[in-house]
């Protein structure tokens, strides 16, 4: 080896050591959903393109993630450089000045390609404060074989009465097949998200136009009574402990006739690697009661940069990678089009390859039918379908979710759970100074 070659090799080695030594570490807080776990596995693509950036992952269960990131951002703790947050937090935190604007993402990112319904929920006063990793509504996922066995046909747009009839007909408790799996785990993003969206279709609402809580209404009693009776008759045991991930596991293992939940779950229940019923799943719009509102929500899990981060430029690079058209193509090349994060970009739904995915159109129809500015049958002073976009909601809804979960477990009556929900909500709203 010549001296020149030795010098070049030595310099290259020193350069690699220096890059490793001086790599900027980004700490990313994310939820333990399948799409995010896949992103983590594919992140070598990002670090290969950006060797000066090192990634550290903090992957948490949904309720825990929300508590940690809320505490960190409110105190400007700077613990995280990229946060996975939802459509609820973005407008509130953006107005508070807690998030970094993403308006300067490169032109190649193509912000205009993001679906208007999703982009609108992440924009405050003209500033995009988060980039959507995936967008979702909710819909019915059901076992076509069990529906046929019950002698029924699922309509594209079912009613709650049909869902209840079908769930009871599909239930075979001796063989551990339950007609319906629905969220019961306490949490404002768990059972309250499902029950709030459901209540809209029953004519219920959280507040009237004077911000007076409405849990003492007949519509809320009808909602909660219907839900608990159905779960007792046709739901799995221990349902008060089941959230999104628990119900996903039950459905994939063949124990649920129907599951009404996030459209994003469609790729998991139809993936033959994970789901024993992958070839037996059908889809329908979320149910209604004929009052003009379906029980579907609108949500995006998005990536945002807290104002406390000192690494905003690197964080923007990561967000641009993870929410890009190129990332969607990367997932498609590794896992197939069915496993691409859905619900964010118009170009995805214009792609003829993606159009072949059995749930693609139903997901888009569900997202487009959601109206967060008019979520209820009667007028309300708030926006948000499965949440109320006020800072107080997170705390109130966590407590309300505990009451609903206790009623499902049989520890409280429906009347007592609603009475408790009414009084605790009234107390918090009065303390917060509503009506404002």
C-alpha cells in the first residue's frame, strides 16, 4: 500500500469517527401503533441519507405518550425533538406558541398534496404546525364469513340497529367468537373517542351553545345504554380493559365478528402475516341512527417539533422524510401498497396501484364524510368530532372515560356514570371560567 493510500484511508476512517462522534441526536417520541413501529424499522433509510443525524426512539402506549408529551411541552422541558401528536393538540398548542411552524418545508415536499380535511386540522392562522404521518376516520370492519353464516348482508352504510342485530347473531361465546369488539379502556383518546363519535350519531353532544354540559340528556343515556347492553350481549369478556391495540389483537385472532374503529387498522386486519382472518374482512361506513350524523371521527397522528427543541433543522429533515411521498413508496416497496400509511396525500388515492387495495376507497369516503366544524345534530360551540377542541377537554375526558369504563365493567349504573360525568364536567368548566 502506498503512503498516499494509507493517508486517504486514515483520513476516511477519521472522518467516519468524527461523523459518529458529532452526530446530532434527535429524540423522537411516538405511539406504539403498527405504522410507527414500521417507521422506526425503516429509519435506516433516513440515517443513510443523513449520517450527521442519529435517532433515539421513545415508543409509548397511547395514554402514556399523551401524558409525557403534554407535560414536556407545557414546561418547555426539551426532552423530545420530534413528537407524535394528534389533531386535538395541534390547534391548541399552535396557538400557545408551543410548536415550531413547518411552513418552510422544501417545495419538493408538496404540502398542497396533503388532503384538505387533514391539512386544515393541522393549520393555525396560516401556519402548518404538524405534518400528518397517517390520517384516519373510523369504519366498520367485519367478518364476511360470519355475516353470511348469520344470514345477513352488511350494507355499505349500516344503522346502529343493524349492527346490534348482526352482533348478537354472530356471537358464539362457547367458541370465543364475539359479535362486536369496541373500545372500553378508559382514556380521552380511547373509550371517550369512540363514545363521543358514537354519541354524535345518537343526537348527543358534550355542551350546548352556552357551554353547559349535556350528560344529563336523554341522547347520552340512549348512547351509553345501547353501548353497554350491546357489549354485555355480544362483546368479549374484560372489554373495559380493551383499547385499540387489544381489540386489534382480538380481531386478528378471529374472535370478533365486527370491530368499529380507526380506518388505519384495515391494513393490519387484512395482512396475512399477522391476521388469521385476512381474507375474510369486509368494510362499511360507521353506523348512524337516521339523524344525519354517522359515528365516524377524523384524526391524524402527526409529527411536530416542540418549541423547546434546540435541533429544529434536523427535526424538520426527519419530518419531511417520514411524511413524504417517497416514504410511502418506500413502505410499498418493502411491505406492499396495503401497508402504506393511509389518509394523508391526494396522490396516494390517485395512484392506480393503491386503488386496488380493498379498503382504500372506504377509508377516503370515511375521511371525506367527517365534518369537525359541524360534528353534532344540533349546533354546538366547539369543533372536533371525537373530542372538543378546548384545553380543558383532555383532563375532563380522562375522568369521564373512567366513569364510562366503570359502567361497562358493571361497577356503576349508566345513570350513576352519567351523573358523575355531568357533575365533574360542570365543576371543571365553572373553574375554567366558561362560558367565556
